[in-house]
C-alpha cells in the first residue's frame, strides 16, 4: 500500500488509525485467511466471528487488567446512546444521579439523563467556557446517589482529568470516549465506563462498554430489550447482528497496542507528543491555549491565535500543507489538534515546525 498521499489527520473523530492496521485490513478485506469470505460477510453466529470477538475481548481485558467481575460489551449507537442507556439501566425511580459537567459532552449526557430521572449537576464549569476542571473537594454531591457521572476528556474544549477520581462508595460512571486506552486504566475505580471507538480504539460503528457485574440487571422490566445491559451480557454482545467489521478492526488495534508496549508505553508516548505541542503554544505568546495548564488534554490540544483572521489563514495554509482537520469547534474557535494514540510523533514535529514558520511570517 502506498503511503505517498496520506495526509496528517488531526480530526477529532473519526480519528487516525494505525497504518499497520489499515494495511492488514486491506489485505484481509476481500477474504479472511482460511475463510474465503470478507469479515463483512461472515455470520456473526459463525465460529470464525466468535473467535474474532472473543480474541478482541481477551486482548481488551489483558491490556487494561479487567477483572472477571466486569463485562466487556460491544454495542452500537455511540456514546450518545449511552447518555440515555446509562440512566435507563441505573437510575431507579426516586433516586438521584450526580453529573459533573466539564464540557459539551458532559452537558449532553446530563441533558439525556434528565429525561429519565432526577439529576443533580454537582459541578458545571460552563462559566469559564469549560476551560478548567472543578475542585473535586467542593462538589455538591448527593448522599446515596445512584451513580456519579463525568467525562474523562472533553474533545471540544480540550480539558482532561489527569487522574481517576473516586467518590466514596458511590458507583462511578465515566464517558471515556476520547481517551480510553491512551494511558493506563484502573478499572476498579469504575462501575461502568463507555467509549465510542472512533478516537483510540477503532472505527466508528462500535461502542465499548465495560460494566461491573453488580450493576447488570437493575433495569426496570419495562425497558426495551436492546437497551438493557443484561440482554447483551447474557448474549455476549451477539443478541443482534453486531458491527462485525468494526469489531474486527478494534481487535487489530488492540494487537497494535500490545505490540507497541501496551497502555503504559502509550501513555508515555502521548505525554511526550502533547508536551511538544504545548511547549510551542507557550513559547512566545503568539499562540495561547484554551484549557488551563493543569488540565490540558493529551488528546485534543485547543489553542487560539491573535485574531480570527489569522486563525482562518492558519487553517487554510495548514490544510494546503497536508495538515488536515485543525480548525477548532465553533464554540471555542481557533485550532484543535487531535493527536490520538495512532497519531505519529513525527506528525507533531511537523505541526510545530509549521507553527514556528507561520509565526515568523505573520507575527
């Protein structure tokens, strides 16, 4: 496969996939070795696909050290469906769920939960355009809450929790869509975590849910079958036809992660990539970061230039130079460089060089 025309993809999602994975998928797409059919054609009830999904789950468990009392589910509908599915399963009538809102995705999650039951917004950092995280010691938490929900990394604003908070005995639910498996993960701190795959795990189309056993079966009997976690636990994610190709690709990404040192090595690599970019942002003041320094995301680096006119010029010239997807979200403006697991360190060096040259020519 020729890589001559591959550009640097800074998109917030779907994000960049490892080239090794794309090349293997290309080789195997028409016919899986020894099978004679594409993974898009084989039955999800076949021994072949059972082996694919089983090996993918085993690698996920190995990478993150997931214990036996947690279920690994491959669902559909993205994190946006989980915004509703979580409270539908876990928020019983008369109970309250706490939500920590630190960005656009946390806002959406809380909004959906309010349609299901009682929600207490324990913190909301919108007053500062979600540029910082709240003081966890000053949260307005509900005694005996059904769960507390937070978003570990906000792609739009570029803020990230640098550690995994706990909240006493309250079950912790976390949307980890944009930084799952970007660093080591202590699953014991969570009751349930979920992630759309299209950042660090694989392509869009599959949603990874990891749920502790004691939370399964809490949904009301009236809940639709497909929305009940117990359905998918019992059927091992095969109740209906799953996104077979997407799961196959997630499996390839998991093997790529293992071959590249696992989550600890990936965390070190991501820290190094982000540090280079933030150092350039801070170097002269020409660029300025959106997120507060203590919670800057390693995945989504958000920054502004002196004027909107220069920002438009920067985005246009970057695209022409093969640096695609750098324009920031309209709610923040400026630029956003998404540098997920598969984004090469050399690509960060290229962006830094472009930033230096742009400042020299326009600053």
